[in-house]
């Protein structure tokens, strides 16, 4: 086919309409041109391509397999053009059309998905990659440029990243509904004596502080189940044991279920979360949106 120009694009548009409506007369009415204009355009397109696109049978046009393949290619081209249009809109609004996010599991079950939804609400042109990993791995991914921003458990340190503290909150105790402790206004470390615990098997999300606290107070526990943080609330709901977790993760996982009671816990165990990014992202409009929307979402958790 010759180089693409305005005339060849017009011919392809006429072919697409003709393929969809099935007759030259209907294509002419749809496009607002003459029927002879449709026929001339089709003949010229077939000549340029060296293909027969329609068979003429008793004043009917029957599409050939080549016509169907060309039609599908045109649809793909139109989809790419629409994707490009959305990408340009995203570039104009946020300064980028692609965003790669890495986040700790504690924020990955509700908070970050809500943040992504807010980002895409007005601009579907954004291309987003979202991975869940430990704080250490989040730092490594952002430092290496494999992720643009990351959500981490604080404190962290990096010689090449900017670190913003977003929230410090206190742990809550998760107790199966109907358990004796579920009727108390508050659970203390002493209340965990001879209880079964459910703790995270991942680093930096609260397992070590709870066990350290129990050891420091001489509290003997009956046993423990270690699990991925995504399964902890389900284990508590099924009566496996009691857990202590940050309220952000707990609220995300407990939405819509009432088998677990969430109570204040003492002494306090602090959980701090923050955002990390490289210097070249400090002026990005997308970062400003994430910063403002993310902190607004965190206020909703506090409410």
C-alpha cells in the first residue's frame, strides 16, 4: 500500500462503514456522500492494496476473508488512537501517562486501590502498574527506577529517596466475636495470657513488636499461627486466635463482615506509614494529586 495520507485514511473510513452496513447505498447515506463516491473509493482501495475486498453477487457485496482481516486491523488502529488520546490527556493533567506504584501489604488491600480509583476517575488514559511487597523491596524498586512511588512502613532510610511521613496510628486488637475479650472496652497485653495469637509472617508489619511486648511483660501465650497479612482477619473470624494489627489494614479487610471485634490495645504499638520517591518526581503533578488524595483518604479512615 502507498504511504498513508489523508486520502488513504478516508478510503479506509469508507471501507469500514461499508463493511459494517453491508451495502454501498446505506454506506453513502451514513457518510453523507454519493453511492458512486463509495464505489469509486472501494475500487481505488482494492487497486492500491492489490486485494479483492468484496465479491459482487447480484447487486450484493459479499466481504472476503481479506476484508474481514483489514476491518479488524482498522478497529485495532482506532483503539490505539483512542488510547493515545487518553494518554495525551493524562500527560496534560498530570505530567505523565504512566505510574508504577509499589506498596506494603498493609496498605494494598484497600487504601492504595482506592487511591488508584481516584486517579483514574477522571482520566482513564493513565497506565498504572501496582505491586505489593515488603518495605525493603519497595525501597529497592523505587531506588532502581522500577517503581515511581512507594508506600512503606516507617522508619526507613535511603540516600537517594525522599521520604514523607503520612500517618502514625496505634494498633487495634482483633478478637473473634463471642470470645470473652470481645466484651471488654480495651484489651491489654496481660489479657493475651494463655491465648492463641495470629501474627504476620512478614517483616516490619507488627509481628515482632507484639511478641517482644509479650516477652517483656512475661505473658505466656498458648501458641501462634503465622500467616500472610491478607489472611489474618479471616483466621481471627474463624476463631483461630487473637491478633493485633494496624487499623488501616484491619478496616480494609473487615469491611462487610462482623465476625471480628476491633478494640483498643495497650500498651500502644505505633504503626507509621509514608511515601517514598526519587528527586525527579518531586515536581510531578501526579505526585501532588496522590499526596492530596491519599491524605484525604487517610482522614476518612480516622473518621
